């Protein structure tokens, strides 16, 4: 004999309402134990509110007239309490919000699957227990990050869906949608690496700076760490961090390739993972030689996600696609290899994305070789930066290994593909 659905729904409503009331009581005792009792009841009150919400919804499930009338009555009662709270200098409406949530549990259990009221219950419990964590987070987070998050939403959820997904750009075998999709993906990866490096690892040790900084800009990470090496002298941890940043670049490019051209990504798995592991091996060798506790790295606290940067990237992406088409049409694969090497001394992301998304008159293995050559020459650029900004004493060791990784990447591209 199975229980009636209505009885099950009522039981769920009572249990969740009672537990929320108990949690609100614990919250009051933990954070407001010395204050005057200005709360809208506790466990029994919120249990009755949940029961009222269920039964008055059942009385008129289509019109909800009785349900809304009772809700308005409860709101009037809370307004009287709130007026008294304002006289005492208190302005929190948390009990009222919790009361509204409990009052909706009955209709939720009737109209939706069990996961819906369960999710509401869990959210209430978590948020009541997260007061200190949220307060601490609100004091430490940079408020400009919310503006940046808005920019990410603008790029991905507003601009991207509005663009046509047809090849409407003259002389380019790619749609505006795919061009902007490339911008969103690169911006998202860079933004994610930035958030992880800044908030999940706020101590910003040199090695962690290299690891997570390399996920969104191995070149910028190399410059910052090399400058620290110049002032810090012989510091094997900084050497390890610079090498690690380059090692992470290979994995980052592999993720980008997997998103836009999975066939190319499968071919790049062996060389890029091998080179990344080789770099991490040498990086850990230097890390094991550290003689003292590493100081914090004052990483450049600049968010990589800016609208101007996004539009510039889109422009460079289109430009690189045009240049690549021109070079391949007039100079073939040899011209593409030279272009790849030259582009490696600039920002390689637009060029690599143009190779992954464009349709060129070259074989796939030639495109893969071009990607690897660009990554290798970019390593040579970072090696030069390590010596230039870190000096001979501070940057030569990491520069040698980064340059060797670059040379190995180019040789693999020319003779191993």
C-alpha cells in the first residue's frame, strides 16, 4: 500500500519547514544572542507557516486567492515587527525572506519534483551558515570584479547569440558568430585562470604564480617573475615558476585546440603533453633546490578580461586569418612556416585560432606544424624576456630551459609531424 502523494508532499513541507526554523534559531543564538528578540518566531512558527502555505494553496491551486491573502496577512504582521526593529536601529529583513521561502515550500512540493523544494531548503541552510564567509569575502573581493563578470556575460550571453552563424564576411571562410566564439573562449580561459590565481591561491607564492599565471598568459607571467628574479638574485623557485608557466602554455593551447578542432587536438596531445611534462620535470628539479621559504609574488593584479582587449583580439583574429590566407595562397607551406615563426614573437592566440577555425589549402599536418612552430618561437621570446628583465644572473637558467623547450617544439614540428 503506497502513501497518497498529498500526504508525502505535506510531510516534506512540515519536515523542511521545521528544520529551517531550527536553523534560524541556531543562527539567532550564534550571531545575535545578546540582542533583543526581534525575530518572526522560530521552529514552531515556521512549521505552521509551511503548513499554512500548503493547505491554503490546496484550497485554490488555480486562482491562489486564499494563498495570496494569507501571504499578505503575514506580510502585514512582519511590517509591524519591522517598524519596531527600525526604531531599535535594526533593518535586516532576513526573517521575512526566510518566511517567504518556507511559505512557498508547500506549492513547490505540489507542482515540481522533489529536487526543487529540496534545493530551496539546502540553499536556505547554506546561506544562513555562510554569514561569516560571505562577510569576509565581501571585505576581500575587489568590487571591480563584478563589473568584469558583467563584461563576461555581455561577451558570451548578449553579443554572441546576436551574431549570425553564416559565412557573411567577404573573403573570410568564417562567420561572425565563430569569430566572437573564439573571443569568448579565450577570454573565458584567461578569466578563469586569473580568478583561480587571485582568489583560490591568494598567497601568490612564486611557483603557484607560474602555474596559474601560465593558464592565461605565460608571457606576462614570465616578465613579472623575471623582474622578481633580478631583484632576488639566485632563486631556484623563480626559475621553477618561469619554466612551469611555459609548461602550462602547452596545456592551455591543447584545451583551445580541443574546443575548436578536436581532430587537430588529438594529434597535438602527444607532443604538447610530452613537452609540458618535460618542462614540469625541470621545473620541479629547480623547486627541489629551494634553500628558503619563498616570498609572495606581487603579481600584476590586472584582469585580462576587458572589452577593449576583446575587440582588439577579434580584430587581430580576422587580420591573422587574412594574412594566413594570403601567405598560403602565394607562398604555400614554406611561407606558412615562416609566418608561424614570426608570429610567435607576438600574441600567438589569434594566429592559432585562425589556423584552428579557418579553411586553408594546406594539409592538416602542415597546420599542426604551424601551430607548434608558433608555440616554439613564442618560447624563444619568453627566454629573451627572462634574460632581459631578469638579468644574466637572475634569468639565464630559466631562459635556457624555456629556449630548449622552444627549439624542441620547432624541431618536432619540422621533423616529427
